[in-house]
C-alpha cells in the first residue's frame, strides 16, 4: 500500500514538473512526506504491508 502511494505521488510529481501544474508545490510536499515515510520504514526494518 505504501509503495503504491509512493509511486502515485512520484507520477503526479513528475507530471507537475513537466506540465507546470499549479499544485506542484503541494505535490512536492507530499513527495517529501512519502520519501520520509519510506526511509523511516527502511531504517526501522519493518516489513512491507502489501
């Protein structure tokens, strides 16, 4: 589930960068949050939910 959200955010972020979408700043914040969550899970050694 977390990886699915991460991939969706990455795609939306890339589309925002390419198309200069007005919500680009919001998507950047979501991307940073998603990366932080993934890093925390990797550091803690937690198993994937999916």
